[in-house]
């Protein structure tokens, strides 16, 4: 097991086409996938702009581009706007549960439907139970899931990493037949509330790219901060 003070072995991927911005290349710095970082060290890496995808802890490192901005919400300052308050009210009939041991078959059925509808041909539509288990691996942090149900039906799952420095919204998937509920936004609101309940300062939302409409929602959770030039600075919501 890799201890907190043991040096991390790093890897740099070869340049590849950027999946976010057409005509650009992307490179990524990866922590050793075999290492167990532990929650404190992983929390420090989140504060330095890293993210997790499965067993990979990474940060984009593109010499000719700095479009990817890590985003976090200082939860004690957050106040939901009118749209977010409506979202909370609209979903007040859902039953919530926090768990670390999900019904794998139930989760995989919802996850596959979500991926096929939202990201067809994106490389994740062949996801296996082992791939999902990688998402829930606790080698880097404590991982828990927020489940949202209507009656007995699972509508939304928010996979969340917990560290001493804050929570990280690792991945959310939901039933797209319930579009009016804005379940993606609702999951973030739940994670903000859980971060507050645990007395932690920040919810990390991953990367935001100003020119990517798909990522515009991240700056709607105000106030929020972006990491640029080695410092966290306020980000203004420009998505309307």
C-alpha cells in the first residue's frame, strides 16, 4: 500500500484529440493507477485540480491550452437561486438513501440506459460490472452513493468521493424519462447539502470549459471557484 508521504509515480499520456474542443490536442497526467493514495492525499490532489475516473486520478496537462478549469463550490456560501429552489421542490417527493453497497444489477441497468441515451458510442456504453466496481473503489477515498427513488424505482445515483478536504461529485447518472425533474442539478444540490452536513468546505465538480455548452451548468451553483494560475478564484455564471 502506498503511504501518504511516499512519492507518487506519475505518467504523462501521449497527445490525443481533445474530446471537448474540436481541433485541439489533450494530454493527461496520471497518478500510478496501482497506488492507493488514501483520502487525505487524494483530497490534497483535488485541491490542486485533479479528478478521479475509476481507478485513475488525473489532471489535464496540455502545453498549448488551458481551457479546462477545475471548479468547486464553497458550500457554506452557496445559496440556491430560483431555478434551483424549484428543482428542490419538484423532487421533494423522492426518497433518498446514502449507501456504500448498492444493488449492482439495479445500478447497472440504470447506468447502461443512461449511457446509451446520453453518450452513445462514447466508449462507456460497453461498461461492465467490473468497470462500475472501479468507480466505487475506495483505494483513494471513502466512496458513497446517493440514491433517489420514486416509490421503489431508482431514478438517480450520485457517486461521491469523500476526503477530509471536501466531497467530489465523481459521476451522476439518472433516468432520462424524468427530464422535467432536472435530476443532474438535483444531485449536485444534494451533494452540496451533504458536504455542509459533514462540516466540509468544498464540493468539487470537476472541469469546466467556458466554450463547452455541456459544462455550462457547473457555474450555475454560485458562488463557485475555478483554479487558474495555481489559485482558486471566483467564477461568474455566464450561462444565463
